[in-house]
C-alpha cells in the first residue's frame, strides 16, 4: 500500500472517543481573540480550504458584524477569488506577482493580511461573518492529528495527547464539555480523511502544467485550475 493510502486507512480508523478524550484532556474554549483568523505582522493569514468549501463560502450568507458587511461582497456578487487564493507555498516571485504550480487553495485575505471573512464589531470583538459555513480547518482550530499527509494549521504545536496535536492558542487549557469535545473530534477526523483523500486525488491526477511566466496554476482534486477557479484548458 502507498504511504498516503496507509495514512488514509489510519485516519478512517481514528476513534472519536479517543480523540474526544485527548481534546478534553488538553482543554479548549474559543475566546474570540481572532488570532486564528488574522495575519501576524508580515505573515498573511494562511489556511487551507477545499474546493467544495470554496463553493460553499461563495454562496454563504454573511453576518453584518462590523456594520459594513465585512470584506467580502454579498453572496450574489461573490466569486471564487473573493473566497480563495492559490496557496503561496512553492510559488516563486515574478515581476507582477507570483508564478508557478501549487497544490492547495488558501482562504482569501484582505489588505491587512487577515482572512477576508474576519470582522470585528465596534467593541473590537472578532467574528467570522460566515460562521455556519466556515471550513473544516477553522472548525477544528487549534487541533490537528499527527498523521503524515494532513495539513498543520498556522501556529506552532504546543501540546500533544495521543494522535491529537494542539497549536498555539490562548483558549487552550480551558474546560470543554464532552458534547463539544465529541463534536470537535468528529470534525477533526472528517478533516484528516478529507485532506488525505484530496492529497491522493491531486497526486493521481497531476500532470505538469508548465505555467507561462507570471502564470499560476493550482492543482486540486478536481484538476488543474486558474486562480479564478476555472479549469485550466490548454490547446491540444
Ligand atoms: S473563514 Fe471564518 S473562521 Fe475561518 S479563518 Fe476566516 S474568519 Fe476565521
């Protein structure tokens, strides 16, 4: 069996009870500090989003947290680029921006480097304007599983309990109910499976796109795409 398939088998065998035990033992409550939704200094917010999650966010109803609707257009006018950008890792600098091939989408950012769906109310309390439709990486922050081929969120791993890793977050160490720990555990398992399925599909479908200078191509589980999410079609 190939390594990614072996990791996928392990992900499918993860026990929700054991994951919830680990999450309960580490402890977590979101303080709404916004640190996992914002950039840090020069570092832009960078979080993986799956293609179907991009489409969900394209259509998502958004809350008017900051009084002007946040940084994304209304759902009726929102398009792929408002939601996602090519994951920058592996791309190189070109005079007009980035170029090359990449293998994931990242949540779009605003002019401050924060997630485009992040907004603060008048008291400075942060919120996701698409909370109900937020991607799995957001639903499961600050946790990840220690399986090769799964993505790690922003922030150093600071704690580990069995297969569960916890990343830098001021909400760690707080009491969590069993129900919430189990919900998080289910989302964490779903994310690990989805990430590995995505990685296998990308590997199997990959054909070098040979981008032109200044061109970016994103390979995802649905094929090679342009930065606006449209399929890359090359003349035969
Ligand atoms: S989609 Fe929402 S929860 Fe996820 S990083 Fe953006 S603002 Fe935060």
